[in-house]
C-alpha cells in the first residue's frame, strides 16, 4: 500500500471508531460511561485531524513528518496494572447491572479498536521508514485504546463500576 492510501485508510478507520464513541456517548445513561465515551471520541477526533494534516503535508511536499501525537489514555501496561489492583480490591463485589446498549457499544468499540490496531501494525510492518515512523505512535496509542475498552468491559461485567476510581484517570500522567 502506498503511504497516501494508508493515511486515507487510517482516516476511514478513525472515523468509524469516532462515530461509535459519539453514538455511545449520546445513548449511554451512566455519567462515568458517558464521560469515558466522550473522552475516547475526542481522542479519535484528534487522530483524524492529525492524519488529515499529515495527508495534506504529503500531498503538498511528497514527504510526511511524524509530528508529536499525544494521548489522554494511559498505556496498555498501566491500564492492566490498574485493573489488577481493582480486581484484587473488589473481588467480592457483584457485577453491576448495565444497559445492554452500553455493553454493545463497548463490544463494538473493542472490535473496531482491534481492527484499527491491526491495520496500524500492518502499516508499520509494510511501509517504508517514513510511513513506519508515522504509524508507529498509532500502534502504541491503539494498544492503549484496546486495553481501556477491554478494561471497561471487565469493569461493567465483573467489577460493578466504571473507571470512576482513584487508581485510574483518563488524564495523561
């Protein structure tokens, strides 16, 4: 795949994920769940803007720089570490009753994030060094997204609450 096509495809992936989070934020009744979906939607919107700027640069110059790309989501390792603490602390709590739509949005989000992450990994493996540099940061970020969505699923189905606890924050540390 050519770099320009890869960037356009990445924008399509990010647009699908954003739409899922936007819809979930609108339809989720739980305040913390709504905040989580809104945070993820903003994050994905930022990815779209970043990719559009990289596409514009590519189309103007024939080159693309991998400018800094920030994330509000902790790393996958930090999320997994926090989930271990939550599981240990809350092992005896009963699962929360969650609206089916919230679980559906989370399952859909997990599927989209895994698919998107796989695309970025493939681009890092197949593109030239310029493209690899562009997409490598997305691999790291998307792994964090996969981990946080999976952790949300675990929290909703097994811990009895969303990430509204001290051990976790959707703010970068």
